[in-house]
C-alpha cells in the first residue's frame, strides 16, 4: 500500500487538474492552481524531490484526470514464465509497459512483449486488473496506475533484447530472479501461474 500522504497528494492533483480543465471562472482557476501547488509541495517534501520538477510534471497533465494503464504479458512455456531484465534497474519483470492510444489493452500487451523480448504472443485471457497504489510496488509514483495482466501464448519469434531490456529468459515458479518491484511483485507472478493452470479462474481485481 502506498503511504497516505502520497494518496492525498495525487487526489489533490487530480482535483486541480480536472478543475483547471473545466472551470470557466478565473477565480476558481487561481484556486485550483493553488491546490496543485500544495499537492506538488506535499509530494516534493515527503518524496525528497525538487518541487519545481514535481510541479512541471503536474502542469504537463491536461484535461480530466484519469489513471494511466500499464499492461503486462505473462507467457508460460514448459512450466516457466517469460521474463526480461530491465536496463533501468538491472532487475527482472514480466514484459510490458504503457498502453498505447489506438490499441486495445490486449494489443498493447502483445506489442510490449514483442518489443521487450522478441517473442510473438497471442493474448489469451485477462487475468488481473490491479490498482498499483494498493500493493507494495517500489518506487512510488506520482501517477495513479492500473496494471493489467494478460495470460499469453507464444506463437513465434525468438529471444531478443531491446533498448529497455538487457536479457530475456524463462523462470520456474519457485526459481524467480530478483524482481523490478516497480513493475511486478512475486505474488503477482505466482498468481499468473495459477491462472495459466486454471483458465476458468475469473480475472482478479481490487
């Protein structure tokens, strides 16, 4: 679970962002800008970040505030799950990333798996929709993020690294490597094995 202060800061930012997008009253605009400033100060103070950098991140967000969508592909072959080693922290994750405009969530997951691992896959099942803020992901993010996990079938390709990955490999359920916990958690991967073994399981959600 993320700390209360981070949740408060993100909610204040969401109120300010939506208010700035729709308010026709310049007095309200000034108030919403003050709310955004307070949210930035909270996040910078507690997160040991530069307040101007945080404020600029907030300012770049326009229109109605909604969660961002992260997609992950869980492809299991011969009892082992496909994983990639991230260049950002040299730890392992399920291949995935942000969903793209113009693609469904499943299409985005398929694309991300190919881009990060070199394998072509077919998305077979939506296994989980997790609210990132409700789980022990580190580091913390100023975005509110939904994480969608798809069970995938490998249909072609071969292992290949990318600008974001430095290794590609398969791991058994009880032999997982050191994980990039900003992207995936141990229990989430083990839950994907359960979904793979029991296709009739309903999708998990918070």
